[in-house]
């Protein structure tokens, strides 16, 4: 297997590796890695040190194939204190992801940290992976469950750490580490039988309150299902919350 989720080909093109494969179809990517790839491209789009990326929404327009992709970004609405960025990922001649991100001037004040995340379990206390052995993405991330598990239903909290780079030869940015796992809220906190139902997100929205620190990201998630599904999450580093995530879910029988 490759030692990265993507290999850069130049000119905004990337080759997705088998490490990106998701739980629903081995031919398709989990949306976490390509969403993180797109966020990184937005971070590099006409960057300004005095500004911070505050929110990103990634619209998932269809299954993302494991193959060559093209990433393109632009400043859609420039401004002195607020800017709107836009980005797109294309594969096989069609758009598969579209994103909008707000960038704002950094706040001159800071408030106290939010509630502390669940403690990071020691490696020997973490249960062995079950579902994670069956598809590339989950095996490429280290999962230490503080509450719940892939095959347990209901709210869950899991500490995560990327085992491999996002792009071969490159270190991921702090926000990319969050995006890689933010799309796993629905899987971590699943409330339905994996063998009987699909619960696939149509989008991913992440609001950042600050830049995370370190390799570890805690995903504390909950799923609720009514006429539609909603997975919501708090994402933290070892000091406290750094972002909130949400996913609108399509729920259907397999």
C-alpha cells in the first residue's frame, strides 16, 4: 500500500491511493482525505497572515473515485476583513466536491477554553480495530476510543492520529488534520446497523475557533435521525475544542 493518501502530480493534479478507500464501496474515497486536500488548497490561496479560516462547507456532489483528481481554488469575494473562498475537486471530467470557506481577520481577544475532551487512552487500553481493517482510510488513521466504537451504536468519542501523510512528502497543516477525521462523525457515532443501512453524508461543514496543536484530534460525535440524518461533532486537540462539525445524512436501506 502507498504511504500517503495522495501523490502530487503537479499543476493542481493528484493521484488518490488505495489508502483513501471508504466503507461503502472499495472503488470510492472516504470524503475525509479529499476534503482535507481541498482545505489545504484553500489555505494556500492568496494567504494573509492576519486572517484565519473560520468555516468551510464541502458539498459532496457524488462518489469520489480512487484515481486522478484536479483541485482548483479562487478568492470569490475579496475583502479587507472578510473573504469568501471557493474550491472544486474534479475527477473523470466532472466536479465531485465543491467548497466555500470564510476567512476573517483574527480576533483581538480570546476567551477561556471550552470543556476538556475525553482523556486520550493509552495504546494498550485502546480496543483493537474491527471495522478499520476492512478499508484503506480507517487503517491509515490511528483510532483510540474513549467512548463507543465502530460496532457500538450511539454517541462516541475517539482520539485520532494520521498514520501517513495526506500528500506524499508533505506535512499536513493543523486544520487538515481536523478535516481528515471530521467526515467520520457519522461513522463513529452510528445508530444503525452497517449491514442493513447506508448513512452517507451529503456535505461536511466545519467551523474553526482556533488552529489545533499537535498530531492528535479528538472526535466527539452524535448522530440523530428523523426525516433526515444529522451527525454533529466537537473536534479537539489535547488542550480543548478547536472546531465543530456537522453532516447532513442520506439514510437508506442497503
